[in-house]
C-alpha cells in the first residue's frame, strides 16, 4: 500500500532545504513508500535527444534515447508508459513544469499501479517536476545533467535570458526551439501572458559570438522593459530601435513583435525586417502576412514613417510559426536551401498527424540539423503559437 503523504512530506522538505542534486537520494529513500524498488529522475538534454539520470556524485548510469525507448515516448507524448518485466514492471511518468517537458520519472514497481495509486504517483511526479524547477537555481546539477557538450559563453548568456521553451494558458500554446543549442548567440525569443494578452517576440541579431549575444541581451531586456512599462507595440519597436542604435551603432536586429488577444483571437504584429510567419489553418497554409513593415531594429532612423502594425483575426485552431532565416536557409550537401515551402510542408504533415506543438518544434530542429548534416551554418530558431478560444473555467496546462 502506498504511503503517499509520507512520500510527499519527505519530498517537500527539499522546498526549504537542499538542492536539486539531493533529489536522487531522497527519491531512493522514498521509493519503498511508493511500493517501488527505485525511483529515478531522467532529464532531457539541451538537444532533446537523450534522457539522463539527474546527476549526483555517484551516478554513472547510461542515458535513454528519446526516439527509441518507452521513457522517450513518455517524454514525447507527455503520457505515462508501462513495461512489464515479469516480476513487476517499469512505469515512466512525464515530468511537466506547466507545459514545459523536463524529462520523466522512472519507477521500478512491484505491480502495475491502478486507480488511486496511479493518481498518487502522478501527483508525486508533478511534485518532483516542481522541485526540479525551483531547486535548479541553487546548484548546477540540473545543468550538468542536461549538457552533453561544453557550452560556449555566448550560448550560456542567451540561455540564461530565455523563458521556458513551452507555455500554455487557456488553450493557447507557445513552443520554441534554438540550435545550435551549445553555441547559439544571435537568436532569441520571449513571451509573456498579461491578462488576456499574450506577447510574443522573436529576434535575430546580426553577427555571432559574444558580440551578438551582448546585443541580443540588450534587445531582449529593452523589449521586456518596454512591455512592462505598458508601451504600445509601435512604441516598443521604437524603444528597442533607439537603444540598439545608441549602444551598437551600425548593428541591427531583425524581429517579429506580436500581441495576441487570447479572448478574441485578434493578432497584431510588427515585422522589423524579419521573415513573415507561416500561417496555418485547418490543415492548409494561408497567405503570409505583409512583411516587412518596419526596418530592422537599429536602422529605424533611416525612414521618417513610424513602424506599421499588421492585424489579423485568428480562428480557433490557427497556428502561427515564427522563425529565423537559419531555418529556411539551411543547406543540404548539394547546396539546396531548406526553404519556406519545405518548412510549410513539414509543419502541415507533422501537425496533421496530431503531434503536439512542443514535439513538432523538437522534430523540426532535428530535421534542420540533419538537413545540414549535423553542422548548422547559422543559428536556427522557431516559435509556434497556437490559439483557440478559452473555455470558461479552463486553465493552462
């Protein structure tokens, strides 16, 4: 019989003391209370290729592949998976922090849990995810676990600026990806939900390395400052443009700055020298929105007219995919561009199979990396925005 409350109490002790690296030992002590032989946290690496045991000083366990294991299937689908071993089995439960996929909780159990016991284990998994998310900043165990290669300083700076890759509220979802994840420097994204408005932005900074990451950092934080100051979309664009020009004369950043009214589907955006979104509805691609309707950020002083705002009213189920040119300008061995048409076809095919937004983005970036034979020539970033009208009483998940 599960002693769920005692397990919760022991885990909750980590909220007030301890680090993420203390979690494996606490789970080992807690496993018998869950009728389990063992309980292991497996975290996804930055490339979302493998699932790795949360690092501790004694841990030398091998990772599990996302694409080829039941643990990986639990991560991909965000649904529990089970394998019968004859003397019990293995249960994998997704570790979700909101909509963000952190990894899975692997439980070696004596019997297949059902009913209330299974529900309790899912609550335990949710608590473990919350502990990982909240304790990760008090040590480096989570980062050590997720990194498969040394991370370049430019990428370190950018990753520390970004929100989680996935977010959901009231049926509206945002999912993003960045590559090369250990050396990205010039691309970034941001989002924030305030009341009924979801703010989304994608940036592509000229240059590479530390100088690009410094400019990207300024751009991101100027965007956030303008948003939090209540500036309009047009004035936000002007503010970023002013600061980029003042601090980095001659440099520029292309950007999509967007706002979505999640109650009505009203979508407003400025394209500052950036490629247009892919616009999908009911299994087909719609004409792209006008682009660009402003010069790249940092070059706005070259024209007298203010940035123009394009408006579109979305229908429930509509999908918008924002991307940097590292996606469409990826080249195969023959020099052929990946291109907008192939990107659109990939999205229609993958979403048409019922694939969730976060998993679609993961597959997209792996497709791009494979297309360039594992070596990207440029940063490649994309963000998917899916909207449907919220139902009364619905909450984000």
